[in-house]
C-alpha cells in the first residue's frame, strides 16, 4: 500500500514535467533594491496619485535641483508626451508631459542626468538668440539663496565686454570642434 502511494506521488509530480498539465504561472522577477527605493520615492513625489510626475511634483522630488534650469533639463529628458493613459479600462487625462515610474527608476530619480555647461546655456537661452540676458541668466543660478544683487554681481562679473549679454564663451562653454 505504501509502495503504491509512493509510486502515485512520483507519477503525479512527474506529469507536469512531461506536459500532462498546464504550465504554472511564471514567478515574477524580484525587484532590485534600486527599483524598491525609487518606486517609494516616486510614490511619495506623486502627490495627486495619478502615476505620473508633472513638473511641479518632479521639482520637489530628489530629481529637483537648486538650479531651476537643471531641474528643467532633467524633466525634459525624462518626460514622456502623455495625452491620455488607459487605467483598468477607464481613461484618465494626465498632464501633456510627465515622468512615468520606469523613467524615474532608469534615471535614478533624475540624479543620473548631469547637464553640461553647454546644455545649461542652451536651455536658459529661451529667446534663442545665442546669448543670455539677465533674466535668462537668473535661471542658471541657485534658487534661493540667490538674491537680485548676487545675481546682478555674478552676471556683471561674467559679462566681460559689458554688452549686457553673456555669450557662450563668457559663460564658459567650449566651442564644438568641427
């Protein structure tokens, strides 16, 4: 009796291996420490709980930087164009651009993105005239503790030719060799 029960147990265990029953569901991959940490940070930053970080939410997360232009560059690199997202059959309208969890994890919450002086200059040059005026220059400075007087002094010191504009060379951007 014990031998037949043992034999039936062995056969029952062997049947799935030989295609006798449907394959079991795959075991989900374990999340890495990085995924767990950045998921937690993402959820904390996602104040409205829509699964997307808009610029305001992102700027208050670990990806935010005291220099507003760096935060903007990081957001622009990570953000996805989103008109609508399907959520369990319902359609939820979200901001035009936002950061999804996958991008947040991939870029380390934005901290892996370290813009160059050239990228900062180009992003700050909103008039696209190839120069920074004082208002554009202000976005490249720390916010706060920069005050109008410290911004003006830094601008004046950088503006070597006193034309009230900062050129890429004056900002320290090295020319691209052709």
